[in-house]
C-alpha cells in the first residue's frame, strides 16, 4: 500500500483549514484516511505557533513505515527539523518568454536612444 502524509482540506468557503493525515495514496484528498497527524491553519500569521501543529512521534512512525510526504508537508517537516532540506527545481514559470524578452530589449534600446 502506497502511503502519503498529506493535507486534507476542511473549513468553509474562503476559510481553509487543513488536517495533516496519513492516508493511502489512492484515496481522495478529503476522503478516507488512516490517522490524523496534525493541523495546518493558513489564516494565522506565519510566526504563530498554532499555524502548524503535528504529532511528531506519529509522523516519525509513518515516515519509518515508508510514507512519502507531499511537497507542502515536506516543507513543514523541514521547518520542524525532521527532514533534511531538499533542493527544489526552480521553475521558470514567472520568467517572460522569448518574444517578451525581445520586446523588452527593443524598448530599452529605444529609451536609450531617446535619452542620448
């Protein structure tokens, strides 16, 4: 059975609240889970202690059993010092495309020529 440690969404519209759960990877996000390991409240301030709460003993147990944390949960575990900080691929989604870069270069050249 492929186990995941992931977030299950709760809360009402525009007021998210997540449970950190250990579940079978084939189950739906908010569906059946095996054990609740903690909570995550993204509406609280980033420095608040109540923002992320986890039962670290149980998290360690599930990690030892081969459960794979999702990206967000892995970041929580890195912040808690349980996992080593992983290198992530720096996606270039925010970088403009080739045409936009050429237009920006041309605009800079025109502005430079106008300034002279």
